[in-house]
C-alpha cells in the first residue's frame, strides 16, 4: 500500500481551526434547516498529479462492499483508496485518446461498471482491476437499439437488468437484460417531461424505480421501467442558485430510507454549477445544503460526484480542487 506524498489529509482539530479562522465558508459544514444538522466536515485529502495516488480532476466515484473508494479521473485512471485517502491500487482504461470515462457504479455481483464515455460502452472490472471483456456492453457508435453515443453511467436493478444513460444526438436511457440483450429505450433530446439534456447519473431504488439527474435541464426525473415501457413517476427542479434550485446536478445519492422509499427518506444532489451538495425530501422539497465556491476546507470547485459508505459518511469529489472531502451525515 502506498500513501501519496505530499498528502493533504486534515485532522478534525485542524478543520475546526480553519473554520474558526474563516477558511471554511459553511460554518462547520452543517445544513441550515429544520432537519437535524448533517454534513460535518471530517477530512480533506488529495493532491493534483499523475503519479499513483494523486488526482487530476476526479469525475466519478463508487464505494464497494468493503467501503473502499473507487475514483476515475482525467489521467485516465481508476484508483482505489481507503476512506482516509491511502492509495491501494489503480489501473488505466484500455484507450483514452478520444476521451475519459465519466461514470462508476457497482453491479449486483460486486463488479465495477465504468462508463467509457467516448468509446460508447460500459466496461466491467473486478474490484482488483481485471477487465471482464466478455461482459462489456455496447462499443458501437450509433443511434440504433443497443448502440450508443456518449455513455455517462450504468446501474443494475434487483432483477439484474442494466440501465445505461447517454447524451448526444439522442439523450436517452437504454435497458438491457441480465445477459446484456437490448430490451427498451426511452427519452430524447429536449426540455419536456421525459426528455433529457445530458442524463448524467442513474440510481435505482429498492422498488426498482429509476432516478436520473437530468443535468442540463437542472432537474431530477424518476421513472418506472419495470414493464415493457418507461413511465414518468415524478420530475422536479429548476435552474437557479438559491436554496432548492439546481445548477447542473451531476450526481445523486439516496439515503437508506430513500432507497427503501420510506417517507423520511432523503435525496442528496451534487451540483457542478453551484459548488455544493443539497438535501431534499423524496418529493423534491428542499431540506438543506452544504458547500460554497472556493479552495478552503469545506469549500468546493465544480464537484462531480458523491458517494456514501456503510458508516454514513459522504465523500465528495471536489473535482477542480483535485481532492476528496469527507463529511459526516
């Protein structure tokens, strides 16, 4: 195991000193709402570079069953870290001249799905980094069934079906069977309900409802795609900079209650354009937020991704600061 040097891991004492000195713009990192305060900053780590253990505009994160962090950046490299930023291993995607991956998620078997965006496919890796070439989905540029343009993310439902988001000429979602055969697709380029402008991140709750960040429409859309067609369940969000408004939501996270669809469930959205993370009810009612534009602890510069481990800690990809910030929820 290798620890990158020099490393920028801030202790809780140093974080509190920085906040007291005004370096942290979010007043201890707490959500400002009637909800119980969450979002307390615990650690900041990462340094820009191309050597193993360094980061260069990290753009997607996923957390495995062992609570290790898998992060892809612009090198392009998938790196594996502990929660404290200790580098364990890493590997590069097969080719990158046309562009870099922009999405990571784990499938039902514990393998890593990597949206190889500019190569129109989803790659599948073991947690140790072995490419499972026979499980690749896509790879053909086009607008037909099973063909892709710019792939952004992938997820698997409880039945093993794959859902893959893409943008380009056709902003849409395609559904594939567990053996990766095309089943259906929905969505098109546009602003109306059910249409998309860069569907960036997709998550599936325990009722198999499909949640999508419709990034350039500045909203969230939720679909029921369990049958032969996809039906829009709800859609919420509008562009802006105030509480509850959205500006390029790139990632979405449902807490445990949210995944189960319980009324107390919460939705977290990572906003690339507003340099913050916002918290909502499942119906889109604003609860609170943390983060502000800047380089100090707790501040963010165009964050791309969020993920939550089994201990309830949120990890935010502070992309243009080339680092990771850990918050206690």
